[in-house]
C-alpha cells in the first residue's frame, strides 16, 4: 500500500510575503494576548499563568527587535491587532480606576479626586499597577516594532482599521493625567514615596513608548498624520463659543468650520493600500466568526473591507497621477460636495493663513517705522511709565498722554508702519498695574502641551519627531493631485489652533528650562520646526502669539529669537541661492527690527529713564515697577536681540537694509539710556589707607543712593553692580597688627 503523503499547508497568496499559515510566533503571541484580554474582563490570571504569559510576551518583544521576518508576519495578522486593541480598551479603564479614581468622577467636578486621594490609590494598588504597566509597556513596544517593515503602510492601515491608534491616544491621555498631577510627597512615608515614584516612572515609560508608536504610525503616511493632528489639535475643552475671541489675531478663524472640513478630507482620502484591504477583507469574510470577533464597521474606513453596497463610500476615486484644479463654489449647498470640489484640506485654514502670514509676504506693503516715529514712541513710553507708577501722577483721574501718530512722518511709503507695533499703546494704557495675572503664560490647552512639563530631554525626543514628521517639508511625500503641500497645511494648522500654539510655547520654554545648547538634538529639531514656520511666513505670527503683556520679551520669545539667530547664522557660510529665499529672510529681519524699534528699545529706555530719575532723587526707589526676576528676563531678551542683529549685520542683504533703516540710532539710544540710568564703575578702585579715619572710609549718602539705584538697572542680572571685594595688603583695623 502506497504511503499517503502528508497534507500540505494552504498557500494563500504568497506574492506579498504573507504566509498562508500561522507561524509559531503568531500562535504563541496570540495565546498570550487571549489570556491578557481575559485578565481585564474576567477574574484576573493566577500567578503561574501570569508568569507564563509575561515570558511569552517578552520573547515576542525580543524577536520583533531582532528578526525582520517576525515583524513582517505579525504586522499583517489582523487578529493580533484586534487583540491588542481589545486589551488596551479593557486595561485603560482599569488603570484609570486604580490610579486616578472612579470613572464617574473624571468629568464631574463635584466628584473630582484630589491629588492626595489619587496618591493613596496608587500606593494601595502598587503591586497590580506595577505588573500591568510592565506588560502594557511591552505590548506597546511590540506594536511600535510592528510598524517597522518593508511596507509600513500595510500595518499602518490595519492599525487604523481596528482603531488601535485611538487606544494609543487614550493611553497618552491616561499617562498625562497621572504624571502631571501635583502630588505632595511630604505627607508620605519613605515606603509610600518609593512606590509612588516607581509607578509614576512606569507611566512615563509607557507615555514615551506610546509617543514612539504614534511616530511610527504617522511616518510617511499623510492620512495618518492628518488624523493624529486632528485628534490632538482640535481639543474640545479648548474651543470657545467665539472662535475669533480665542484666536486673538482678528482674522475670524472658525474652528468648527475647519474641523468639519478636515473631517471631510479624511473621508475623501480614506482609501487604504491594496494589501491591507485584501487582508482586512479576508479576515472579515472568513475569520470574523471566531474570536476576537468582527471588525467594527466604523466610518469612514469600513468600506475598504465591507462588500460593495453595504457601506456608503465617499472616498475620492481618481486615477493614478491624475491632476485636479481646486475650485471654491459658494453656491454648492452640500458642504461635503463643496469641500470635494475645493480638493484641498481646508479653505478655512487657507483663508486664515492669508490673513495671519507676514504682512509683507507679497511685496513690501508695510514700511519700516522711521527714526522720528521711534523718538515719539520712546517719549510716549517714558510718559506712560511715569503716569502709571510715580506717586505724584498716579491719581484716580490721571491723564494719559496720547500720541497722535497720524502727524508723524513715517517715511516715503504708506503710513502703516505701526502695524508691526499694533496695540502697543492700548497695552500700555489699559493694563491694571496691580494685575499680576498677565505674568502667567495662560492655561495649558491640548493633550500634548503637558508633555514638555513631564518628560526630560531624552524622553521627549519622540514628541519632537512627531511634530517634525507632520510639518517639515523634507518629511513629506510631495504635492497632492490638487497641488497642495500637506506638510505646509499642517504647519499652518499648528499655529491656527490654540493647542498648537500652546505646544509651541512649551517646546520653546523647554529649551530654556533644560538649558539645551545648539548641538543638542532637541535644539536642532526645534530649529527645523521654526524654519518650517519661516517658510510659511508665520514666524511673526508665532512671535506675537508668544507675547506676555507685562514682559518686554517673554522667555518663549527669547528662545524663538535664539533659534532664528541660529538659522540665520548658517546663512553666513551657506547663503540661499534663490532670490525668493533671500527676500523672505530680509523680510523676517525687517519684522524683528521693526519690533525692536517700536517696542523693545522704547520700553527699555523708559525703564532706564525712570532709573535716572531715581538717581537724581526725583522719584522714590520704591516706585520702580519691575522686580529682579522680570529684569533678568528683559536682560536676556535684549541680549538675544542684540546677538540676532549682529548676525543679521553679517549677511550682505540684511546689512544693507539695516543701514537703510538707520539701525545705529536705536543702538545709540540704548547706550544713552544706560549712560543716564546706570552708574559707571570707576576704572580703578581706590585702596583705602590704613591711617584713614573710619568716618572717611564710610560711604556717603549719595554713594548709597547710587548703589541703591544701580540695583534696579535693566542690564543687571541679579540686582546691580555692588562694590567689589578688594584684597588689601594691610588691615584697616588699627587694633590688629599689620
């Protein structure tokens, strides 16, 4: 009797590299995931099962790190992605209850859990939290690794289809909620503090891994980038009833309209790659009757795997390489069809950008404020400071000195140079001198905005990489069929929305807080982000959005100027060849110098003038309005401004303009202000004679007054120039031997 040959394994379409059978890695990992999913939905696993499951997951993690074929196989397994989604979907509520408090208390202020109560929860559940966070971090590592394949768009699309990207988003929210709480460590004993710190560190690790996974999910995938940008920038809590009030740029940007238009763009661009569609269709038709169950028919992606006719399809259907012409038709009543005809992401974003970009984007519409304008502005600042702060003039019915700028000669071009300094007088006149709230930088809005306050420079790199991937031209995929650069569109979204502006501010302040130098990765990436803003002519808008009313220059503005200076310094050795790029650089120099002339110099000189009044005993020193900390910030900002102007003067094109704008006037004005307001140290300090009478060695009242006033100088770092300690060869005390 002839031997029966062993049955052969089915061979399902091996052309794309997908095996027609389950590998040992798939089976082991799937078994571990099944146990974990049950761990969060039914009574938890016993200790022996938990150890075995943990071992299988650790081995899978190691293999996905080491072997490309394992990543390729696991990444195309739809069941594995569904199991991962189910596990995180069950784990996040469980972790929230054990770390933050009952789910019912999250959105109810009356039931809110205090930081102390949350701390007690974490300490109480330390053991179970430690085990679960360790496993979940490994799973997120695996999910991150599975996106590093020869065709990353396949697992990227499957990840989106099963909504694992939303689980990553929810995980980031949980990690931020736990790690950003202000726990009071003083009320804890040593053991409890150790437990709290351990769990907090594990949440930070999970946050970092989740950001890395999000970065891999968005890499070179325009739809995923736009979906992620949509989730993190359109923060429901940050939106105001009046969008224009929230934006502060006077452009009337409508957040709700932009949100709808981006939703429509995501629907029109919901077509997945063919391999992912085939894998999802095969699972939906042949395997979904077994665990982990059916794919949720969630719009707008479900049409990719559902039989034709069961789900409404609104995706664009263009031929490869086909070009279209954007057309805005206000007469189309159906908003979706109106947006489809426009073809681009959002007309609201495009309209906002045209209003928010540099006013000199098209030509030279606004002239540089001339020297006469600068003189008038400086005198106005001097008068205004005295009106607000001196005892003689600070009355209930004090008269505010107004400057009729229409009478000033603004040069041969249009009389609109003050646009760069718009709102300055209102800011100076209307602020309440006792209002300290403006010293704060405003509430943090947006999920990602908290992250720079949580992670250190090494941990936060993934966040910067995500932003870079979304807005930098070099990380893009070219123009769309409508001729749109999606990287630039997302760059404009970044500043159009409050969440993006808040994140930019925190990223800039992060550099200052951690004192990052120009060789650090964080500094380099952030400078690339600022250059992306520069290419869209949005650095002036970013600068104005970073302003704090009572600061001459805010810390974030100082860092922004430092980054721009770094970018321009590279222009000295490698100047741009395109004349358009050169002109864009000169226009940015014009904006910054206009601000320097219209605001920085007048405000600094006004403070120096007040110091001079104090030196002459015309004003009580107690009336000086600015404390040491704010003077330090002003000094740092002014120093950075002078450094930037030095760099600009070394570039031929901008040097010509600085000469044309009479920049030397502003520098001399600063020097004159310092001359009047700051006492000069003698070139040689007199050495006291040992025979000099004690009375002669004492400081005179006028010297004491000068010392007091010098402690208020704007250029002093910590309070002024005190008399230096001089080593004397003889003792000044006659009772002691020489």
